[in-house]
């Protein structure tokens, strides 16, 4: 997909602030510092639409980005970041639950993991949570450029095993540095918009 228009519409913390359109929504979830912002910027061909940070835990709201006036990417707060107060984490949790459990426009969750590491406990919990609510899921294994070509299949298989080798789940290795597999990612996303 060629992205000709991409802009932030709103940063929301409750349903009252969500966009009122019926455009399909693709939520992006993942651990803090896994590369969600870089993934979004690369996939839409923008350098700085989504702010990247070396400090994890910067996304504290549901950020709705309208893409080509066709659909939204919804960047949700990263999980697993310990330097935030327990009260703040609980607030984020309630905000995300409200979104995932009530938003009819939500068509797909893109769960972003780091290809170099086994999925964390939080990754597995998010996977189970999304499956419980029967929301379609796509797993993106970022930082592909950091893995030698002859070891990539092994890393993808490790991730597949960790998520229970569910054949219904698509896992796409991806590089925000080189755009490798960008077309494959769009091919999957387009099915839901």
C-alpha cells in the first residue's frame, strides 16, 4: 500500500475521546522499547510521525493515526515497563482493556515482538488476551536486520513455539532499518481494512 496521507488524529485515554468514524482500526501492541514507533514510521514511509524514544514507556495514551483516510493505526502503551508506578500501570491496563474489549472498529491487533529474544511473559499474556476476545492477530518480529540470514528461520521457529505453534497465526519477520518484508506486512494488514 502506498501511504499518501498519515496524521495523528487524537491521543485518547477513554471511549469519550475515541474518533467517531466507523473506519477500521489496527491496534499495535508490544513491550516498551520493542520498536513499535519505528515499525509504524517505516511501514507508512514517514520518518517522525510517531515519536521514537530511547526511553521506554513514553506512549501513555491510545494514539489514533489516520492513514489515507481509510483506516487507523492505534498505537497503545507499551507493557512490561517497570519504571512506571503501579498506579500508572493499572491506569494504562484499564484504558487498554476498555479499548480492546469494547471497540467494534478494532479489526486486527499487530503484536510486535523482538526476533532476537524469546517472547516475554507479558507478550504471552497479551497473545492469550487477544485470543480470548477472538480478535484477529498478526505477529511482527522486529529487528530482523540484527540476525544473520542463516539464523533467521531458527528465531522465527522459537517465536512460533513460544506462542504454541498455532497455524492460524501469521508471524512476519521485519526490519525497520531496511524495510525488509514491508510488502508482506501490508498484504496481511490490507485484509482487515
